[in-house]
C-alpha cells in the first residue's frame, strides 16, 4: 500500500501497489435515538470504553444497507433491548476532529419495555430532574438532552444542527 | 484478508490475516448545496459518469476532517466555482441500496459569481419555470428542488428527510 494522490484526485489516499484499488476513508455516521416513555428518557450506562460507566443515549455506527433511522432503531434494541417507534430526525452533529457525524432520532419506547444490552451495565428511564448531567458519556448526548428539554416547553422539535469541537464547555 | 465475524461483533468484516486489523466499510455521506441567487437556482451539467450530461446540484463525498457544511461549500467551489454562504441543512436522504446518505444545505451564491468546475460541462442559474426536470441527474436532486419550490411558497424550510429506493417514480 502507498499513500499518494491518485490521478484526477486532489488528496492523498491509500492505494494498493498490487491492484491499484483506492481505499477511501470517509467520515462515519453514528445513528441513535432519544427514546422516551411517559415523559421519561431512556439512558444506558456504558459497559465498554470509551467512557465506560457513563450514561448515554443508544447509538452506534450505521452499517451498509440500512437507513439511518433503521440503524438508530437497531442500536436501541442492541444497547437497551427496547423496541421503538421512530418519530423524526432531531439532532445532527459534526465532529470534524474525529470525522464523525451523529444523527439522533426522537422515538417512543413501545410499551415502555427495555432491558440491558451486552454493551450496557444498566438502563433506566429518567425524569428531567433526575438526568445524571455530570455523568453523561459524550457532548452529543448532553446537547441532545438539553435541546429536548428546552424544545419540550413549546412541543416543537425542529432539527437541530451543530458542530462540536474540543474543548467542550460545560453549559 | 478474510471475510469473517470478528470477536464481539455480529457481522462479517474484512479482516487482515496478517495483523488482525478490521476494515470496516460504512455508509458514505454526500454533501451538497442548493445554491441560489436572486431567486434562481444554480445547477451544473455533469462532465463525468454516472449520469454524464445531466444536471445536478453541486455535491460530493464528504472528506475526513471537515464538517458536512464545509464539504458542501467545498464541492460547490469545485463543481460550480461558486463561493456560497451556507444557510441551514435542508434535505437528508437515505439510499440504503447503495449505502449513501445525502445532506443538502440551502446556500446563497456570493455576488452571483460562478463558473465551470473540472467535473462539469456547464453551469447555469435557472428560474423555476426553466428547471430541466427531465434532465436531472439523480432522484436526490429532483426531490430537493421539488421541496424547495414548494417550501418557497410559505418561506418555511424545515429539514426534509426521506428514504429513496429504486424503482423511483416520476412525480
């Protein structure tokens, strides 16, 4: 493998010296949900690094062949053992320093049923006043929850887009 | 390279037999703009396949290290030689059959200046009645333009999300 600018391109890429195939490396999409039931928000405590032991919304890498909403629903089953009805896209975050784009969807937990997936230590429905703000795993989680509780006052949930770069400031 | 399920995973991946590195292949993001100037929309006619000779909005693969809005603005310079002020995210399309996610931003063409990038045959500002609807390159372009002219009636441009799968129906 060489690292060079292919013909007709303007960036260095990993190119196979044997067959000439160009291995493009592009930003990854993380899809997740903001799962709610009777006004409470479902959070999971991470069993794996990074940020093991901290609370998160269910989310993970989108896979080939699925839509972002399907990816978000799948991750919610995997991490919180909760089936959801997806409402709409809610937050879109760019994290250019790590080449990630987050897409969170608002969702209802069907029948309020949930469990603990293999990548989680526990799952719990939280009222707004009980959200563990100082033990959230990532800025994307923090911002999605902040937007949600603010937007809930007016019951209007437009798509919120933000770029998140370090250093992150506490609100 | 082997194609197998890595430990702790649930999908087959390309894994290097030598060093064990897992080569994940994930959906790609295509970022673009809907560039307007004095009520007209800037389209480019494609100089490359696929859909050579058909009209498109400036868009292309998002690169590592940039935000989706930066990618959209960069592609607009590359394909239409137009600098833009980005307004907001406008359309989000999932194309799961080809594992792509499109993000289009509304944008103003600064000073109405544009040209013809190396991947374009020509560029042109179109009034609504002159849009070449039957010569558009992709369904994502068609739908973004349809939403735009519809939403312009009320001057409200909420984010529009859609899954697009073949066969595409003409509107």
